[in-house]
């Protein structure tokens, strides 16, 4: 069993040799920014069963539950700031090594950290925008939140009357095809795949490191708890991303 510093050194060497790194990030990269993840014990996201897309569309009571359960979490996401792990990935891009970030997160913190928007694939959408479930029109989430705070319990689109929700995917909704296609392209053309803060239990995101492994691409996993792919990864570090990623990225010479 390798020590932490040996595993860290192995990760540094893989990153130093790579030129086209792709990172898959999950809710765990944002816990150090104060946003709880989904599956760790005591998660507030699981206090109530999540509302499915089908229930949201068909039941006013489900839409009421959706907006009620989002209240505190939306405020947390809206005020969160990037942490050392987000900034380390932005630095990896500045140093010319990061081809793309595929994120399961909807919190927008990779954008805030300074990664270029065109390099970020938000597989599950963004909570910074609202979307109409009928015409698809996007609008400002803070504006919608003001309507809800002012007493609207079931907000609808001012253009077509469709139900409004956050521009994120609900259980039972598919990841949009263009985002998934781009993510697969990144996973199959990178020369190092880096997983940060994901339980690798949510599909299709969890299939992406498998695609990379299928091309014999090295895999690094940085996650507090074990994942189903640990035994196939080249390096596994069960530590906080904010403590580990900066140490890896600092070791790369500026290009
Ligand atoms: P997950 O909750 O299933 O797993 C998160 C993993 O991160 C856990 O295995 C945990 O051990 C690990 N972790 C927690 N803190 C960490 C840290 N500081 N450093 C390293 N690892 C840490 O998350 P997931 O795989 O992303 O799936 C959950 C889904 O819920 C996502 O698809 C996402 O859409 C959604 N979600 C998003 C946010 C967000 O945008 N910040 C927050 C909660 C949930």
C-alpha cells in the first residue's frame, strides 16, 4: 500500500507528462465552498425524496415541494465562492494542460474560478438560470427567485405559460445530447482523465472515466470516499480536493 506522499508524487508525474487533461468534477469539489454534496451522510438534498420531472410536470403539489425544498439550498449555491480545488483547475488551464472540465455540478463555480466557458461542459445544467418546461426559454434565476419570495407558489413563463424550473435536470430527465456528445469526445481524446469529488454513481457521468480507460488513458481519482472505479485507477487519493489539487498543480512548470 503506497503512502499519501507516494500517491501524490505519482499523480504529479502523470499530470506533468500529460498535455490534454480532462477533469470530471462532482458535488464533492464544492463541499469546501459550503455546498453540501448529494450522497454523503446527512445530506440536506435527501431530506425529502427528490421531485422527478414527471411529477413536476403533472402535479402542482410536486412543484410546490420542489420550490420549498430548494429554498435554503438555492441561497447557499447563490452565495458560494470557488475554493482552492476550483482555482487549481483554472490554473491547470492557464498552464496549457487542461482540455476541458466535465461537471455534474450546477453551481457555476468553475466559471467563477476563471475556466473559459467553452471548456466547461455542465452535464446537469445550471442553477443560475431558469428554464421554461414548455418553450425552453431561459431567464434569470435571481429574478425568478424574487417572484417566488414575493409569494408566487407555481411560477409560469411570461411568454407561453409553461411551468418554470431551474435550468438543471431532474430525475427522469435526460442529459442533453450536445453536452453528452462533447463530454464523450473529451473523454476519448484526452491523455489523462482526472475525477474530482464524484461518487461515480450517477449515469451517464460515471461512464465517462470508463470510456477513457477503454482508450488506455491513465485515470486519477481524488475523492474522500471510495468509488466503484478505484481498483482500475492509476492513482487514488482519498483526501479533500482543496488540499490535494493545488499541491499537484503547483508542481507544473508555467508554459
Ligand atoms: P455525490 O454527492 O454522489 O458524491 C460526492 C462525492 O464527493 C462523495 O463520494 C464524497 O465522498 C466526495 N467528497 C465530498 N467532499 C469532498 C472533498 N472536499 N474533496 C473530495 N471529495 C469529496 O456527487 P456527484 O457524484 O456529483 O452526484 C450528485 C449529483 O447531485 C450531481 O450529479 C449533481 O448534479 C448534484 N449536486 C450538485 C451540487 C453542486 O452543484 N455543487 C451539489 C449537490 C448535488
